């Protein structure tokens, strides 16, 4: 299965490479339009409906003309509405329009009355400004209840790279795109407009990717399954890593959730260090947890001195006092791997250079949500993908930017977009479980970029497994079933 996501510019390069390899643009368009027609038939359960195809002035419109020809040949009643002048069509789009022998009306909202399906072929990769005028009116008209929409490439108004809605965009039932998906197919808000995504093969050979060098991927077990830690038959707990967590004194639930997740995902040992006042809460919560009372950062450093404690989690429920600050700096200096989360971001607001000097590097995973992200990195602009990538480059660490479309970025420029998280995961304590999952994988020696990707995916899968009504406590308990279900 292919995992590459291509930017709009990369997709144009792919088209050029395919054409240089001897595949004419008109053939690509023919296959693209055929795929659109095929998906329209599938969407309508094989029963013809009156279909309106809205064609724009570029090649997205060209795909629409091809689909019109195929649906008409299949016996469908097709009306084509064109935005702009037919004589202004160029290149492959002009060719596709010539091949369509039916009527071409001026695209207007009236065309949609009586339609059983609308195909949105107004703008795709070439969208370069917000929709206005007639295009905007058409998108608004497509929002009729009960009128299915099939979008070609992207719903018109969606920017292919950043997933931003420029002016307006229809909410499609199905979006048919070609060769590989674009960032907008996975990034919100665009993803809420895409519906079911179909990536059609239009005959572009995978070999063209060699010259493109894609850096964005969708997150999926095939990317990291081989690296997933499995216990050796003759192994013992000391070979499965020793995770160290700093637990807070007041908000003890957070670190307990992280610890529970780390234990469930196979960390050999989990030590939780806390002030004596909180020791009993932690000790009584989980018999398999080792609780170590410490009175100051010196006590935490003593725990770090044992090289078997190889992965550290700092932040969940830890408060914003000196203990967390000093524990973070000591852990970085000690050259451990680890996860920095939650209160870490308030404690080090705007202090990236201090962290880098202390040794922050790609053995560490930062797991901010949007608000925490801004605290450490400031108000960066661009898509979540761009911002996570920029933050990873700036910090030297793996950055996992949490959200419904969690993005995981490596400082070398690689990015993965996670897409299996249900909205049920937006609950208190959910992030603490995620950081515990990643911690367990780091303790077992997994590469931090893969550990972050795996943690995000397992977290999403556990959310799906528990379903509606889940609370954070359910997520670690779902881990064994999710591992079994996915043969991990
Ligand atoms: N391999 C492939 O991916 C293939 C893709 N195909 C299709 O081609 C389009 C991209 O075509 P392109 O001509 O470059 O761009 P568009 O058709 O999206 O639009 C360009 C056209 O629209 C004008 N424009 C842009 N934004 C606006 C706006 N907001 N309002 C009004 N007009 C606007 C712009 O000036 C141009 O005139 C891709 O999406 C696929 O659908 C091919 O079929 C081949 C294979
Ligand atoms: K479109």
C-alpha cells in the first residue's frame, strides 16, 4: 500500500514526469474522468440518476467533461455547466470539451434543480484564490439536503496543500483524486469536506516518485510494524526497558494514566518518582508500578544515573515548579530518550534555546496540542504540517502536534499524518495515555519517530475499539485487544 502524500507542486512534477515518460496528458485526463464516472456509478448503487457536472476553466473541468462522456455513454442523463468561456479552454481541457458532444450550459445554481447527483469539477490543484461570484453561488447551491456531491481531486475551494477552505467548499460524499493523495485530504478543516476518499490509478508509474522524493506519509502500521518491539522468548523484563516518569503531587491522575499505558504497552519496568506526599496515591494505584519518593531534583538525578532507566516522561500533571524544570534539564543532559508533554510546555515557554543547549535532540518526542505548541514555538504560520515540520527542525526533536489530524514531524523533514483517531479521544487524560504509550516504545528501544507514529496510531485504534462513552482509563485497558486485533 502506498503511503506517500504529494503536495500540489509535487503532483504537477509527477504529471510532467509521466508525460516525459511518454504518457500523454490527455490519456491521464481520460483515465481520471473515467475513474470519476466509475465512482459516480458506485455512489448511486449502479442506478442512473440525472447528474449535473460543474466544470471549471482548467484541467479539473477537463476531468468533468470526460466523466460526462462516460456517464452519458452508460445511459445517464447528463447536464454540463461550464464556469467561463468554452473558447477559453486550453490544452487537455479543450480536448476533453471537444470530445463531449452534448450541450454545455452556463454554470448556474438553477442547473441543479432536479439533479440526483452533482459532480464538482470546478477547481482542483490549480485553485489560487478564494471562491467568489458564480463559483461561490454554485458551492452554496450544492449544499441542498439530499443532493450527493462527488468532488474531482478536491472539493472546489479547498487548497490542496494546507487544507484551508478558501471562501467556501462543498461537503462531498466522495472525493476522487489521482495517483496519490494531497495533504488537504487528511488535514482539517478540508478533511471534513472530502467524504470517502478514492485514489484512482491513472497509469502513472510509481517510478516517477524517485525524482520527486516525497517526505509526507499517512501513518499506518506497515511503516513501523517491523520495528514494533516484541518480547523475546528467552527475554526478561530488564531487556524491555525501564521507563521513568515524574509524577505530580496534586494532579496525580495524569501520571497514573501515562504509567498504566506504559505498562500495558510492554515497558519492562516503570518507575514513578514523586514527592513523599503523593507516594501513597501512586503506590496504591498499580501494584506493578515502582514508586520512588524524591524530595528534590537531586533525587531525580540519582534515578537518572542508573543507565538501565533509558526513557523518561516529563510533564503530565507535573506542575510548573522548579522540580519539573530541573528534571527536564537533567534528563536532557543525561542523554536519555523521552517524551516531553503537558506542563513541560508552560515551564519552558519560549525557552527553546535553553532546551537545545541542554541536549534536546531527536531521541526526544514533544507532544503538544495547539495551545502548548504556541507556548514553546510561538505563533508560527502555515498548515499544521508546515508548523510541525518547522518546529521539529528548530528544536531538533520529533514533534507530534496533537489534533484530529495529528502530525508527526522529524527534524530531517519527514512528516506523517495520523488519520485513525475518533473524536471520542478528545477527553481529559487522553494525551497522558498517548505520552505513556510512546514512552513504553522508547523504553523498548524503538526509533523515536516510529515510536511517536506507533503511539499515535495505537491511541487512535484504542479509541475506535472503546467507541462512544470511553474515558481515558479505558484506553490502556484496550491495548492488549488492539495489539491482538492488528497482529502486533
Ligand atoms: N495526475 C493528476 O493529478 C491529474 C490531474 N488532472 C486534473 O487537473 C487538475 C489541475 O488542473 P489545473 O488546470 O492546473 O487547475 P484547475 O483546473 O484546478 O484550475 C485552474 C484554473 O482555475 C482558475 N482559478 C483558480 N482559482 C480560482 C478561483 N478561486 N476563482 C476563479 N478561477 C480560479 C485558474 O486561473 C485556472 O484558470 C487536477 O486538480 C486534476 O483534476 C488531469 O486530469 C491529469 C491528471
Ligand atoms: K473539484
